[in-house]
């Protein structure tokens, strides 16, 4: 299929992003206007909903707070039900730049991949996150390499583009708490091809990231265990079951 | 501690661990809620392999009979887990209520043909 004929959707998970969401949508209109987009407003307590309505943004408002996993899954269900060929997650806090979306799409098609992840750490430019987070990320990389045999340098990256079969997988099952690293393992173990592409990310401008030391330790234990337990799940080699 | 008792407890704990992990693997149990059980289970295994730890901690916080400390911590952990479940349950009840209200409002909107 030609790139122009593909139905492409940007899924923007947003929780209390009233200050950022306008910039994110403007960025998409500037660099990726051939993509459709949908904002998943995860029951924000600020006026994200009002801003989206006022600006006439395409938004799905969740009636209760589901967290990032449930929110993203809503986006994938929407993508699946509306027959999108490509879906890409772009965080609502403005740290991802939409100018990479077309590069990612070219890479996905040329390399015949099922998932492309925008990685901060391949070229090491742009916002690099703290040492602790990078350290945590590299441990997760090791675990993912161990259970799936695939090297992913930035497993926590939220900038990820997937094809139709994976949209369907995700609409059926998507990890709930800290979904990014775990979903990579699920996908690779089903026999799909995943690769990374270097991108620059920005530090979030407004609002606070919800990470402290206890949460980080909890995050590491939980995600590592989740990945290891996923490795015990039966391999779903037969792709036809999922398409 | 008697070696027979030690072996019995360790084997039970390992079976229990396998049971929990198998439930998670089949997606019947969410890791978020199972994590605390897995950690407690591993802690019991460690204490069983090295029972000296129990004596050491009991001495540290001034509990005369180490076995009392085991009971004490057992009860404390149960209170924490039960409380966290109560909290979770309250939040779930609230979410279900909000969902029901939202659905009712949507249905009303749909029927009134807006």
C-alpha cells in the first residue's frame, strides 16, 4: 500500500495537560498534517477537557481515570474499530516532536517492521533524562534482551508507531500500569519485528513528571517481574490468529 | 527451627509462588495486586533459610521471644494488605458509580435525539 493511502492515527494520552495540549496539536498540524489524531483525556482534573472542546480538538474523554495503560488501549481500540493501518503514540506533555513521525513511517515501511520506537539514547542528543532513569532503562534493556533476544536501547520511550496487526493485539491486551517495556516484549515474542530510530526529546515544559525514588524502585521491581513473567507466557507464534 | 519444619515451609512457599506466577501468566491475576504477595512469599523463604535473621531483628527491636515477632509482623502485613484492598475497593466503587452515571447520561442524550 502506498504511504498516502494509509490511514494513520496519532494517539495522544493526556492527563492534566491543559498547558501543553495546544502546543502538541499545533506541532502535529505543522509537521504531520496527513495523520489523524485523537486525544485520550484520562479524566484530567484540570481544564484539559474544556480547552479541547473550545479549540475543537478531536478528543475522547474517559469518564474515570484509567491510567496510561487503559488510556492508550482506548486509543488502540478506536484505531482498530476505525480501520487504521498505522497508529502512533505521542505523549501529551510536549516532549515528543511530530516532525519525526514521517521519518518513523518511512523507516517502518522500508525496513518492513511492525513497530518503530523513537529512541533518545541512540545518538544521545536532546534531553537525556537523569542518570538514575537511564540506569533503570539500561537494566530493563538487558532484561528485554535476555527474554526476547532483541536489543532496545530506550524501552520506556512513549514515542512508538505500530502497524495494523499490533493495533489489534493492543486493543485486546495492553499492560495497565507501566506498559511501554512490557508491551515491547509481548510484541517481539509474538514474532513481530521491532526496531528503534534516533530522535531528540524535550524536557517537559509545564507540569510535573510523577516520579520519585520509591515509585522508581516500585517501577523497576514491577516492570522487571512483569517482563520475566511475560517470558513464561506461551509464545503466540501463529500471527494469523491475531490478524 | 526444626529442619523438617523449615523444609515444609520452604516447599509450601515455593508451590505458592508457582501458583501466583501461573495465575499472572494466564492473565487471571494482575501483577499490581499480586506483587505484595510475591514479595511476602519471598521474604518468608529467606527467613526460613536463614532463621537467625528473625532472632537478630527481634533482639534489635527488643522482642523477647522471636516467634512473637513473626506473629506480630504477620498481623501487621495482613492489616496493611487488607487496608490497601479496602482503599482499592472504595476507588473501584467510585469509578463504577461514575461509569454508570456517564452511561445513563449518554443514553438520555441519545434518546432525546440531540
